[in-house]
C-alpha cells in the first residue's frame, strides 16, 4: 500500500513540473532568438530598398542608422522647415550637435521621413552595421548583382554604373551622373531584383506619384548639394565605410574606384557617447567587445546608482536615531543623539531672495497690466476719430472764392511755361546761329552756345545786319 501511494505522489509531482519545464524552455528559446545574428534573408529584406542608391548616399544612411535619436530629431525639424533649400539647411545645421551623416541627409525630406517613421527597420539596419560592416556590404553587392542580371541597373541620366572584376568577385560602383546633383531611386524589389529568392518578403518604400519613371525605377526630383555632402564613401575592396579627414572643398569627377584609395580617407568608427541610446541584445552579444564593455559599464552605472539611492534612503530614515559609540572594557557606554539640521544663514538668505523675486514678479505683472490699460486707452475709437475730424474740418476746408483765386493763379503760372517750351523748340530747329570752327595750329575745343540762351530779338538783329551788308555790297558793285 505504501508503494502505491509513493508512486502516485511521484507521478503527480512530475505532472506539475511539466509546465515549468516548458516555460523555461520557451524562455531559453526566446533569449537565444534575441541574441543570435540576423539571417541573410532578414538582412537582404532590410537592404532591398537602399542597395541601388549611390555609394555616398548609401554611406550616410548606414552611418545615420546607428544614431536613431538624431534621425528622429532631424526629421521633426525638417518637417517644420520644408521651405528651406539644401544650401540654407546646411548653413542652419552647421552648429547643431548631430552626426554629420544625419546633417547630410537633412535635404532629403522624403527619405528622412521614411527612415524616421519605420523605427524597426532603422534599428535592424543599425544593429547589422554595428555587428559586421563587411557582411552588410557583401549583401549589398549581391543585391546589385541581381539587379544587373535583370537589366535594371544600367548607366542612365541619373546614375553612372561602373564594374570592376576581381579574381573571386565583381564590384559594382554607383555614382550620380552629375556629381553636384543627386536623384533618389524608388522601386519594387520584386521587379528590380527579379524573382525574390527568400521566404521573407523585402521591404518596399512608397513614393510620390509625380516621380519620373525610367527603367522600372521611379526617380525623385533633383537635389543640388554642395561639396560637404561627399565626405563619405565605401572602400569596397576592404569592405568598410570610410570618411574624409577634412571638409571636402571640390567635386570629384574621376573614377569611383580610385576615389577612396587616398590618405585623405580613414575608416569610420562609431561614437558610443554620441548615440545616447541603449544597444540591443543582439549588438551586445554579437558585436565587437567595445559595445559589450559599454553595455556592462552602463549596467554597473545603473546598479551603483540604485545602491546609492538605497543607502541614502537608509541614511535619511536613520537621521534621528540613537547611535552607540564604540566602547572598551574600562569605559562606560555613552549614548548621544544627533540633532536635526538647522537652517543656515545661506538658506535663509535664499528664502529672502525668493520672497524678493516674488515681489519683483508681482510689480512686473502690475506694470504690464498698467501698460496694457494705457495702450487700450490710446487705441483710436469711433467717437475719437469723429471728434478729431470735426476739429480739423475748418482748417482743411476753404471758401469757394479762395479756391477760384488759387485756380486762376495756377493757370497764369502754367501758360508762360508752354510759351517757353515752344520758343525752345523754335530755337532748336533754327539752323542760323551755328558756330563754325576756326582753323588754328593748335587744336581747340569747339564751344557751342546753348540754344536756350538765344532770344528771338537776337535772331532778328542778326538777320537785319546780314541784309544790310548784302545791300551795301550791291551798291558798291553798281558804283564801280
């Protein structure tokens, strides 16, 4: 009988333990799924909408994804300042404490809005960049190769495609056709890459209807950018992102293969202090050791902070308790009480300053109310304007006799002006008093009398004198 009861108890205990075991296994599976790396299907679906972007634009997106708070802040600012041009945006954001790649994406209003609205996609892309850059860039080249095989990645009016063959792989470069102008492509991954080979469906970004359609791709309007935008690129041979050491001063019009092979470029490093956000569990478990140390140091900081708060609360609770002093065999125990803290003169002065600030604030409010009442009293009303018009009416209205007299005076003043104008026209058209240049050894300046200074009387005198000389000449001839 005892054996039967023991077997029943053991069976019941095993049955009750089954849900606990199943729950623990589920928790372990969830933890392992959250700590393992992203698969190729997940990574390809994340990179599908940006793999065909120009290399410089792709670089800025990859870097900006590691600073999600800056992306959200930049999108909110850009939505309220859509009227600014790219040059104005660059000038305004020069002093803002955002990552340079986020500042470079600020002129792309639609692109920045799409990134900020899809925070899950943004976090997945940033995690993959932090975990392994080379793997991300490898998958980008795989997607570009699929688009090239389907004939949807070719050189056109918007981009320039260049290929380089290596012994084990092929590198595809994409650059803007005009270096100072960038077009953002939007496309359907199922169409551009051909038959999608993963079970996970790719991410597709929406676009405006007004975008121009060319070779299965929709192109955004042109965005004119300065040389500041082209400080980043990809070193495809070494599979990492590079940035320029100094601000770029001129556009690069050479081959994209030779652009990054220079001492002016250095490898990009993520700034952990500037991130201002927690890293995901996948980044902490799979990324290089520096991110793991950052997570551990953050956890230590939080634990120390919690411990300090607990200790301070205990201290505050034990403020007025009686504390025994250490004693020896020969000495008696002495107990002393800790008196509560008194208000120091400094705190009293601060309290007085607060009272003074309150009274000053009340006086300022009274002055503001008084000024508002005065401004209201000075505002023009209907009665005041009517009374002012009645006061000014006698001065503005004149008698009809005075108005006639002034009208006659104006007419008398205007008539001689017309006569003078006619006289001037007559004097200009009369070609009689034209001076003749005299011959001399030295060149002299020919001075002409102004026709406006010659009067009609002078013209008549000159004509009469000429007639007299002609008559005298004729009489002399007849006498001879």
